[in-house]
C-alpha cells in the first residue's frame, strides 16, 4: 500500500485497476498542495483499498489486509 504496485509482479493490474493510487503518491500530493479538500484526499485513500479489493482474490492475505485498512 505504501508504494505504487509493481506491474511486473501483478499481471493484468492495469487492466482491472483504472485509477492506481498508493500512500506515497497521496503523501506527495499533500506535500505539493494538490488536494483542494480533505474529501479529495480521502477519495484517494479509499481508492487504495478499492484497488486492492478489485485486484486481489477474496480470502488472500493481501485482500484481507485491504479489508482491515478500509475499516
């Protein structure tokens, strides 16, 4: 979740995930003042978990971690 997904290790990721996002990208956007509102920031954070649940199979460790982080 911290870094962009390495598509070399995630086949088909960009076919399923149309808006990649990760915590380091969100932090960079905060530092650059690219979020107009807190809601914009939260939308990117929620996108991280949505992407995780979209790409990974239910029941896998990464999927479960995404569920925990989403809460």
